[in-house]
C-alpha cells in the first residue's frame, strides 16, 4: 500500500509540474521580451528535468518493482529540485 501511495504522489507531482509548465508558457506570452527569453529558457530546462524524472521513475519501476523504497529518496530529491526550479521561474515572471 505504501508503495502505491508514494507512486501516486510522484505521479501527482509530475502531473502538477506539467500543468505549471503549461501555465508558465501561457504567462510568458504576455511578459516583456527580456523576461520572456529568460522564462522560455527556464521552461525548456523544466521540461527536460521533468522528462528525465519520468523516464527514471518508469525505468526503475520496471526494473526494480520490489525495491521502490531504495529509489524513493532519490526521486524525492529530484522532484524537490524541479519544484524549486519551477518556483524560481514563476518568481522571475512576477518580477
């Protein structure tokens, strides 16, 4: 049960990050040129990080289905880094 709960949490976080990236893309359309350029760079970085986390998560699940707890800490760290990058991009947009 714990494994499924954590798996669901990771999937929820990835889904939420995807929505935030989409919102950031929309918000960037109305930003000043210099800020928009910075935001677009951050968006691409976020997309790449999100994709890497999804790939790592899926590959690990397939390869080590019974060893979920071993990777949980690593994924949580990567997700936290991705959240901080998204927060930084949103903060820059609002400046």
